[in-house]
């Protein structure tokens, strides 16, 4: 289990806001070189309308953390997203967005397929995740404090932290110390 904090993340500006890269896998890969298998990021969209960068051979899932956005994928579908709603689409689709939001992005390439889900765990509650799921599994702590445990270790996590379980079948138990909002990511081959 690896815990990353805001000090570990890379923040870049783009024409409509900022992007915080939480993780790229493998670690030697880069978004700029498009040689990643998995990329997790959070984008702050501060312009009312924009067109997404074309990303051929990339599968995308976008989940809203705050605000509201409408995505129009030309020739495919249109979807309005609010907190914890998500949309999955191909990176080379022509995608227009309308609205201001903070969103969580999962990008995968090759044979990697991923799922993203937003959840709220009430204070004092416990949740088990990833039991027997081999792959790249992550938990992003959006709000709150929790203790995350595997069979081998326990660690305290806070808002803004990312928990990574890489290519392991270990399950994870999360115990909310306060009401905690999380984003759960599971990527398989």
C-alpha cells in the first residue's frame, strides 16, 4: 500500500484551469509522451465552455467532484453530470463541455479497463474494498479522515491523499474517522 499526498502531485495550468496529476502508471511513463497505461488526475474547469484535447487510443472516465458540467460527444451522446456522476468515452471523440466544475479523470490505454465510483462513508463506519481484485486499485480521499488497512498494515489518510494498491489481490478496509468522501478506482487488464 502506497500513500501519496499533495506534495507528491504535479499541478499544471491549461487554457481553462488547472490539472493535478495524482498518478501515472507505470511510474516511468508520462502524460506528455502518451506512453502511460493509467493516469489519474483532477481538473479544475474555470471556463464556461471548452473543447477537450483529442487523445487517440485513450479510454476516459470523468467523475464530477464539485459543480455541474454537460458533455456533448459529437455523434455519440450528451450527458449532464453532477457530483459523483460519471461518463465514459473515447479520448478521440470530439467532446464539448459546458459548465464549471472540479472533475476526477481516469485515463487508460491498451488492454487496461477501469471503473470509477464516488462514495460517502459515514463517521464510524467501515467499508471493505477490492477483495480479490488483481489490478491497480486506488482510493482518493476527497473529504474527511480515515484509517486504511490491509492484512499487513494500517495508515491514517486525510483529504487530498491517494492510496494505491498495485498489482495485488489484497483487500482494503477503510474506517471513517469523520464522514469521508472517497473516489474508488479499479483498473484491470
